[in-house]
């Protein structure tokens, strides 16, 4: 599952940010923050339909996961997969949603897929 989440993230890592992107269709021209996280989780078989940031804050089990951790609040969502952050805010600096840079999790609810 983790490899599949990473593979899905790789497919959209360099697509542009698009508000609402990934919520109407999995196959979109760009993705917003929660659309990006949802796409990755869907690619791993963990999510059937996209969730907005606030809903991702209520999804999964509480706390950090061993392989995948979701950080979400009502305004933003990102995830860390195998110690790499997948975040639309990284795209402007790195050209990819993937980054090894960490960011503060203050103000975010921390969850993870059960068992991961």
C-alpha cells in the first residue's frame, strides 16, 4: 500500500495547484492540497472518494503512523509518507509536491491510515 501511495503521488507531484482539483475527478489537470492527499491515498487503495481538508482531519486513526501520517485542518492538508512530505506548498520551491523539508504541524490534526 505504501509503495502504491508513493507511486500515485509521483503521478501528480509536478502537476499545477488547482483549487478544487482532484475533487470532481481523480484524473484532473491539477490538484489542491486535499485533492493531492486524497489522490495518493486512493492510489494506495485507502480512500474511495476525495475528502476536503477538514474531513481528512477526521479520517483514519489518531496520531502519527509508522509509514503514512496525514496532517489536516480546515484550511490545508498534507501527508508524510516514508519520511517524505507530500504537500502542495512544497511545489513552488521544489517543482514537486514531494520534499524532504519538514514543516511545523502546529494547528493540524494528526491522523494515519489504520495499520500504517
